[in-house]
């Protein structure tokens, strides 16, 4: 598939960039809805968007480059070529989360309340962003003969698998899982709005982290091009750590809420 969507004069518009832009716009629109629903300051959302976008992009790229340093050490000019793909979602989540936390500390507003409002938009944006991997063919699953297998151009096939034409569409699996998580978060947000005493603030965001990471752990096992940490798939290792940390935080915050203690940060 062509990577260039269209051109205006000498300016080329890449499908990868257009998909990311669409994902960001829809994520912000969903977040805007929840911010207004909670009667929060929409200006804060605009500021958070302006701050978190560049930080998330840098951390997503930095994460990917670091774990694939052998690919970039010999060709450092490629590090800045984001249009060729290579954005790690774990890196983006880390960067965006840190940006939200720092912003909330500076503005003296609740990080967990804002994280809950932003979580549905974030996961929906991730679902759309997965189609950028389809365009770049840079996330490849094992060869398959199932009817929904995706054709991978010869030049993009993993070494040793050049004889296969069709592979598991990892991007599609992750997109569908993200949409399932989005639906769960919408239901949970509605329930907590109706029964606010049932769970501590931050539970929606922490559930988002847990569910996304659980799906990523499973889906990563189908990939041929996973980044490795010794004998472990890095994304699976990170997912396990994130699930444990988020799970402990959720249990602790809900325990403290039931005990009547004040919850900070």
C-alpha cells in the first residue's frame, strides 16, 4: 500500500501522519466531552493536549530507539524519521501520564480525577493509531492461512519468513482489543457517575492501564518482530510490571477510601 496519501505541490502528506492526527483529534474530542460533563475547565484540557503531544511523541520515539539501538547506531539520521514508523505505545503512555501528573501538581488539581476523564479518549486514540502500523507494515505476526490474514510486501517480511505471504494482523487485534477496553471504560465511567461512592477516583484510569497491558501481553505473543530483553519479549515484561503496579495502586486507593483516609496525588 502506498504510504503517501496525497501531495500539494512539493508537500507530501503521509498516511501514517494523517492517521496519528486523526487519532489525536478524536481522543481530544472524547476527553472534551467528559471534561465538560464533569464541569471542569476545558482550557486545562487544551493546555494538557499542547504539553502532552510533544512529550508523548518524544518519549514514544525515544523508547523505541533505545530498545532498538542496534538498528539506529549505524544510521543515527534515521532516529528523527518518525514518518517511517517506530513509536512505542508504552513510551507514549509514560510520557503522557508524566505530563498529566506534572501539570496537575503545578495547577494543584486532582491528577486521578483528570486521568479518569482522559482515559477513554486515550484508549480510543490508540485504537485508531494502530492503523498506522498497517500502513507501515512494521508490526508483523506469525504466518497464517486464516481468512483475515494480512498480506505483507516482500521487503517488509521478517528474515527467514520471506516465503510466506500472509501474516497475523497484529494491528487489527490490538485495535479491536482497544475498542473493547474503551467500551468497558465507558460503562465503568457511567456506573461511577451514578454510584460515585463505589470506587476511588483513578479507578477508571488504572483499569485502562491494566486492561490494555493484559491485552498487549497476549497479543505480543503473536508477534515476530518483538523487541527482546534477554529471553523475554520486552513489551510482555513491561506489561506484567505495569499490571502489578496499577493493580496494587487500585487496591490501595480503594482500601484507603473505604477506611476513610484522604487520597492525595
